[in-house]
């Protein structure tokens, strides 16, 4: 049963990260696209903002896709953990814990899932198990 649990974690967090990556990279789902995302990063002190926007956007997009299919799970979960922890520190930490006040509650849950996947790996059910 633990392999099914790992699959659920991978699919859930992978879809979430891939969707956010599509927003940031291509502007899908009413997202800002690279230009808007880089402006937001610039306001947070990331300079130069454009390379950081591409790095973060594609980390979310490709990391999410790789988690969904079960490839490079540990490295992707590690990179996504770093990304979400950075977001929590730069954007949400000063606003307390709870999401209702703009806090880091959501980022905390995502970081916990990423750490669980770093420890557990991809599990039995991956794209390769279908072949």
C-alpha cells in the first residue's frame, strides 16, 4: 500500500507544481508568464530577475512533470523543496503561519511533501512500470 501512497503524493504535488510552472513560464491559467513573474521576483530582490524567473518557472514545470511520471524523483523533490522554502522565506514568513493572513502554512505543507518524496523516492509505480 505504501507504493500507492507515494504515487498519490507524486501525482498531487507534481500536478500542482506543473500547473504553477505553466503559469509562470507560458502565462497559462491566467498566470503572469516570464515577464510578469520576473517583475515579481525583481520586487523581491532577485537580480537579475529574468534568469531567476526562467530557473524557478522551469524547475516547477519540469520538476512537476518528472514527479508525475516518476523520473528523477529525489533530485526534483530536492530542487522543489529549495524553491518552495525560498518562497516561504521571501514572501510569507513575515506574515505568520496561517494562510488566511498570507502566512507560510501552504508552503509548509508543500515542503513536507517534497521532503517525504526525497526520503521515499518514486516508489513502484512509475512510467517505467507501465512498459
